[in-house]
C-alpha cells in the first residue's frame, strides 16, 4: 500500500520529493537547517518532512503561531519557534506551508492579514535569508498570504523544481513498489 | 417454597462489614437465615474457593433500545451483564427517542420485565431530547421510576440550566450524573490532546475540557447542596478537583471505567477505532492519578460505560467512528486483574464495595447487599481464575472491544438474580 496522504497525519511521497529537491540543489541534507513555516498542526506534509529530515541528519525548526505549532512537536526532535525573523537568517531551506482555511475554526489565529504580518515570507522579510537559502512550498500557494509572489517566483525559489521532481519521485515509488524487478 | 444453599464460599458483604467462609441461604428469591430451612428440599451450590458477593451493579451502560437495536437490545445487553457478573444495570437515556419522558421509561421497563435476565434500572434525561436547552420533566421521570438523571453522551453546556436541573432534582430526590465535557474546549477532538494526537494529526480532546466541567459541577453541588456524580473520570485534574471538594464536604463523586486504567493514548497509534471512546484514553500520568484516586476513595464507583456499536459503524476512519466500546463482559476481570493483582491499589473487598454498596448508596437502590430479606442477587467470583477474553463469545450483540485476546486473572463464574441462576461459566 502506498500512502498518498492521509488527513493531518502523513504525506510520504511529498516528504520524499522535498528531500530529493533539497539534495538535488544542495547536494546533501545532513547538517542543513530546514525551517518549516505555517500551519504545522493540520499539516500532513510537515509530519512527513520532519520524519525524513531528522532521519537524514537535518536540523529542523518549526515556525508558526503557538496555536498551530504546539510544543509537543519538540518531542519529535525539532525546535519550535514563534519568531520567524530570528530564525530566517540561519536557514538553509525555508519550506512554507499553506494556511488551510478549510480545516480551521476561526479561533486558531485572528485573521489572514495578521498571519501575513507575523509569519508571511514577504519580499521584505526574504531579505533576511542567506543568498543560497532555498525557498520551498508544497502548493497550492496562497499568494500574498504565506508567501509573496515575488518570492515564490524569485531566484531562490525551487517550487517548480518540487513539482517536476514530484512526478519523478512518485513514478519511482510506483515503480519500486509495483514489484517490477530492477 | 424453593431453597438454595451456597456452600463454603467466602461471603463478602461490605454493607454488613461481613467477610467470612460460611453458607448462604436463599429462600423464595430472597436471602434468608439458615435456621429457617428445616428438612426442606434444597438445591446446593458448591462455592468452595469462590467469593460469594452481593450481585454486582454497573451504573453506567448503554442498552441502545429504543432506537438502536442493531447495536444492542435490552435483552442482549442484560445477558452480557449476566455473563460479566452483574445483576443490576443502570441504562443511559441517549436512545431514540431519548428517555426524556415517562412513556419511554415505561417502555424500557416493560421490555426489561419481558426480556432482561438481570435488573434494568433506567435513568432519565436532564434536558428535553438531551439537547441541553430546556429541562426534561424531571419530576414525572422520577414518578416513572428513573434512578437518576443524566444527559450522558452529551453535557449540558448552559450552567444556568444545569443549576436549575440540580435544584429541581434535589426537590424530587434524584441524584444527577454528568458526562463532563466542555464543548468549546473539546471542539472536534477525538483523542487525548498530547504527544500522540500531535504525532498522528488527530484532533485533540484536552483534559481541561473535562476538568472545566468537573469544576462547574463542584460549584453547582455547593450552590444547590445536592449530589452531582461525575461519570467516567479520565483526567488527573478531575481527580484532584474532586478530592479537594470532598475534603470540604461537597456532595461530589466520581466513577472509573476499566479502559481508563488499563490503557493509555499510546494505544491509538494504529488508528484502531476500538480504542476510541469518550472521554478518550489519556496519558500515563492520568492513569496513575486515577489509580491513586481509587486507592484513597476519591473515586468510589467502578463501571463500564458499555457502549455497543455495530462493526460497520466502527470500521471507518478514526475521526468518523462513533465513540465507545463494550465493557460488561470484561470490566470485572480487568479491574480485579489491574487493581487487586497487578497494582495492589485495593483489595477484593473494597472492589466489591465499589461495585455494590457504593452505587446502591448513591442511587438509593434496594440492591448491593446480602442482608437477610434482601433480593437474592448474588455473584460468585473466582478471583484467581486465569482466562482469555474472546470477543466472539460475547453475549453482547456487539464486539467493539480493544481487549480481545487479553489474559486476565479473576472473573465471575455464576450470576444469580432473585434466586435464579441467569448465567454460569
């Protein structure tokens, strides 16, 4: 059985394609500092990224509002922060997650514009990034909410590479799990 | 005249502070003095090595009728109770229609009289249709024969309505039982909020959602000077709050279900819906607090929250599955095994008291004792008998138990209601 993403639990092929993309661009994963920003609580992408990245030796920091990034996540071997500006300068990879309007009740955060103010990767905030820091997003993107269009389409973005690699990685998974002799 | 002598058993009757190896005599369905048998033809039951206890009472079961006969019927639930060692069960009002009116109570009593092998005592709803909006006719429910009121499965959120219900119940002499759950704090939660809910991405049901209503109930029990009983207590904070309130003399009590001491939320990691119940399985710290609460008598009653569901209802995604597990046929074994043998928290005498005298006192029942003249409801228990749970042999119409295959020490071996053996191993 191949898990193609279940609820808010896991999304293993997304995790694999994110790992593949990072290794393709940075030629390693060990010792990189990967920052995952956004709605971690409701994200299956976040959990699969955490498991894969920590297993391969990356340092992982989760960033988001305290209501969407409970401290319990630290038991998975990651760091939790609520201050994105302090974390970004040290990041080798920033992975932005979509704010999932449909899964949330309004109490989780006061509103979209406040979210963008506190946690959005705006054009201004992107200046904090190291020049070789990768910008990732599993899509679909809420442009202007978790990430500005200029950043999503900018030089540091590997979002379209993720899409391309996703096809290849998922083909590989089907191929390997399909029982065809290599 | 029919006479039965239960010979050579260890008779434990907490109501009379009795614990001795002696014969117990039953004449015409009631406990009798041995001297009243003279040259009668008697049936003899050998109870050597067994405990002869007052018939056990489970004051928290869902029999599902009327309305949900595909999960359980009054007859099948009663037979499950008999197989578990219970002679009296108290059924919850979340049926269809809800037991919020005298006609439904009369129907339940009629069905029980016709088809149940054990005594079935109904509870009535606190609010109309268990909707938490207007009071049910609590006085009429009392006249119809309910032993308590509760909105179990739901929880009255409006504190003012709850206050009036408690005041009104005091007037008619009915205890109030409450399923403690703050809907705002709990939201769509399905499992204990903590490490496992975070790891698995399942919506969390925080312990504070129970503790907030336990606190509310303590305040209302004080305000109204009437008893409120907190059902299936699961959280460390609830135990602490109840303990502190009892020390001040507040009329508050709590009960424990076997799954809340035998399991933790670690068990949910395979998404098996037989580990989904409300309140949910909690952490090791909560289990330890409940065990302490049992040991120091803060929590005084043991029960199952027997909640049958059909296989097709449970075999769905974890979030979508209904809450609840069956318990009547495993609870005594789990409690003896865990509380007496494994954790040494209480002895078998106190365990029997928590299943007999305590619920009988709370609900003012003519049950739970072996006094001369009392109805001859008797449970024979083999406290050291080792056995394996087999859900496919359950008398219940449903199989939704997480304990299939568990090896337990201690169980009931014969259940006698009104002098008649209704089940034996």
